C-alpha cells in the first residue's frame, strides 16, 4: 500500500504564526462532521486506535451521562526518544488548536485542555492569544516523565493530582477530567484531523523521530513506505529499534524487508508506537543500550502495582548484569525470562508489558552479544557514548 501525496504537511514552514498558518492552510471549514472527516485516521500517541470510533464513543458517553464532555490534547511526549510532538507544537501550534476545536465540536465538549511539556507552553500561549482563544483553551504543563502522557495519568494531572496512571477502569472516555466523559487525543492526531477537515490526505502520513549515528531529526513520512527509505541504514547497523522504549528491537535483515505500516510491523512483533525509529550504529552494544533504557523505565513508575514494585527493578538489575562483559550468576538469563513473563498483564496500566516487550526483543536480537559478554568480551567500541537518550544519564 502506498499513501497518496500530502499537499500540505504537518511541520509547516517553521513560522508558527497565525498569519503563516492561514497562508498555508486557509481557514478551518465550519461545516462537516469531524468524526466523518476522521475516516481512516488512527491515533498517533502509540496505540493506533481509530480516531472516528473514539470521537463517537466519547460523544455517546457524554449524551448518556447528560454532561458536556472534556477534550484533552496530549502533547506530553514522555518518551525520551521522541521529539515529534514538541516539534509539531513549536512549528504548527495552530493546526493542533484547530484539531482541538474540531474534536470539541465532535464530542460536545465545553472544556478544552492542551497539556504539554513546560518548554512548549510559552509558544502555545502566544498562539492562543493570536487567535483570541486565551481562556477558551486551558494550558496544563506536564513534568518530563515517561508515564505523564498515559491517559489516566494525564487526567489526574489536569485535575491537579499526581501525573501517575490510575488504571483502566473506569475508562477516561466515561470518567475523566472532573469525573466527566473525556477525549484524550495525541496532538499529532489532532493536527491530522485539522488537515483532513481541509481535504488533505493527512491520514496516510505520520511523523517519525529518526535516530542514526550522530543525528536525530523529525520527518513526516508516508505510511506504507519501505522502512529503509525512511531510515537509511549504514552497512554496519546492528539492529533497529522500532516504536520507542515500549517498542521492539529488530534485526537489520528483517527491518530491511519491512514497510512502515501497522500490519506489516505487527507480523514481526513490532509496532510503530509513537513513531520512534533508531538504527543502532556498529560501534554500540544493544544490551548496554537496552539495560540503560530499562533502568530508566523501572525508575519511572511510582511502584503502585506489583509488577512495577517487584518485577521491573529485578528485571532491570538482571539486564544490567547481562550487559556487562564477564561472569554472571548461573541461571540469570532464565530468571530474567521468567520474571519478564510474570509481569505481563498484571499492572494497572501497560507500562510493565511495554517494558518487557523491549527486554524480550533485546534478548532475541542480541543473542550473539549475550554469548560475547559471557565470554568476557563486548562487541562495542570501549568508551563510546550512549546512543539512546536516557534522562538523568542512567548508564
Ligand atoms: C506508559 C504510557 C505512556 C504514554 N505516553 C503518551 C504520551 O506521552 N503522549 C501521547 O500522546 N500518548 C501517550 N500514551 C498513550 C495515551 O494513553 C493515549 O492512548 C493517547 O494519548 C491517545 O491519543 P491517540 O488516540 O490520538 O493516540 C501513553 C500510554 C502509555 C501506556
Ligand atoms: S503498572 Fe506500574 S506504571 Fe502502571 S499504574 Fe501500576 S505501578 Fe504505575
């Protein structure tokens, strides 16, 4: 499948002003059903849920509860390897604000919130002032934490509570902000909705954050493109990380045959997640990189549930030992695999599941490195800096 061309992209000209926005995109049409224009659009916050179905579900929940819904734009981007939402908010804030307006219309919301990292708030406040929407859209600053963008954590933060997941039941579409039916939609999804309302083929493209040796950038690419055309691979690329820190490592040979769309990625156990693509350079160690990331993930939960309290710290410690060349306790690898299996499906949110997905893929893809480490050697160049970003520098 190859996507139709996009006439106007999401990343704009780099001028975030309302004048530049209107010159590029024109005004937002006032008629039309936003749920209908959403069409095939799927969420870009990670899970890829169909947007039209979500808009309809929240509208129905609000009608049934006889209260106006709440709409929250999710720009928290807790994933350290992702930069697409911050880039979008900095370059095209008015597309996101247009999308919020459409979503509010679709679900019958009287309260509209845009949650984002603190560095983004100044630019968003200026954009709201430009369009006379200060006071109509509430800006909420989120801490730079992995879990802050999970939808129930986001709802808690918007209500003035801790930015931590509260669990899946009841779903936020029934009881979210102030106990009201709430639509949480990623900011890229909202911006795509704003392009779709203007007749653009926005559903067939996606933002990705690309990590290669010495370079990190954000690009808008067609879904259905060959992965190697989206992320050029050096001959020495050891493996690819697809989907971010809840994603999966793939061997380079497998990645070379893949197209960037959900069913193809699912067939090799991967998902696009929030669009992170990283090509591990030849001089780095995939086990070392994964151990650092999993140490960070384990430290991110508040340990409210068993899998995060007991499971993830143990898993992170075992992985840390496996990532070091030299002798290891007997049975450590088998223990790690067993612990990883035990946490799946046991948390109030999917943080443990996503974290062990990454671990399991690393153990599959970096089997040669495991053997090298057991023999006291590492294939990485000594002293080479970390490849994947880990806040706090956990190494
Ligand atoms: C641990 C965790 C962290 C998440 N972080 C984010 C995030 O930073 N930004 C985001 O948009 N969605 C994040 N999500 C997904 C949200 O819960 C939610 O599904 C999403 O914002 C819905 O928007 P969408 O349908 O437009 O994708 C996260 C989910 C989990 C489980
Ligand atoms: S599973 Fe982990 S991250 Fe999710 S709510 Fe429970 S303790 Fe928090």
